[in-house]
C-alpha cells in the first residue's frame, strides 16, 4: 500500500500551520471556484454538509439523551418526531432543486448542501428504519452507524475534491517558499 496519501496529508497540514488563516481561506476559496467543476463543487458541499450534519445530530441526540443543554425530543402531541422526517423533506427539496436545474453556482452549492444535510439526517437513523424499532442507543445501532457515517462523509469529501486539494497544496507550497519581502530603509 502506498504512503502517498499520508505524506500528502502531512505536508498539507504542515503548510496550513505555517500560513496565516486569511491567506489560507483566500487560497481555498480561489481553488474551490477555479479548480472544481460545478458538479465537483456541489458534490464536495454535499459530502461536507453530510459529515457536519451527522456530527451535529450525534451531538444533539447525546445531549437530549443526557438531558444536557436544555434540549428535548421534538414531540407533536403523543408522537416523537424522529430526525429522519426533516431529512426526507430536505431530500425532496434537493430533488426539486435538481429537477428545476440551474447554471448558477449558488444553486449547485445550495442543492448539494440540502442533499448532504438530508442524507445525514436520514442515514443517522438507519438502524431505526431497518429494524423498525428504536435501536439507536443499543450497541448494535450505535457503533456501526457512527463508524459508517463518518467514513462515508470524510472519504467522499476527500475524493470529490482531489483536484482542489492538489491545487491548494501547490498554492500553499508557493506561499511557503516565496522569498521574504525586503524592506528599504525608507519603509523602516
């Protein structure tokens, strides 16, 4: 097995630590805009939103279960509203955006974010949907779901954006190796 992905990640992290945050953000934005196609951008946004949604939902559900932060289950009358229901609504919205179609970058990214969040909400409750009983907090429901959801989100985001990561690495290397600006005595 190749060490290339690990070495790439180590070099990128090293370069990120040395560059100012504003410059990194500007480089990342430029590479996002210039390197990726509209399909790659929307897929990257979808995967990142998916991973963020899963992490947020996990945090909220643990807080609800432990009765922390004053959070409670969403209940309408006697019915507990599971988070796959808003997920289905978001997936339907993403489908409508996709069917309508648009050439605008904002619409592509909005559709990707809506789809990613909807997928995150639905797939987080897969054990409930598959077993037709609430196994969310059992060992069988918890560890497998957390592992798979994390892997899908992170691996998908990485491979969707390979051109972006490569271009960002080149730009960061150029920033790092650029000669320091010499000041004249008048500027001092």
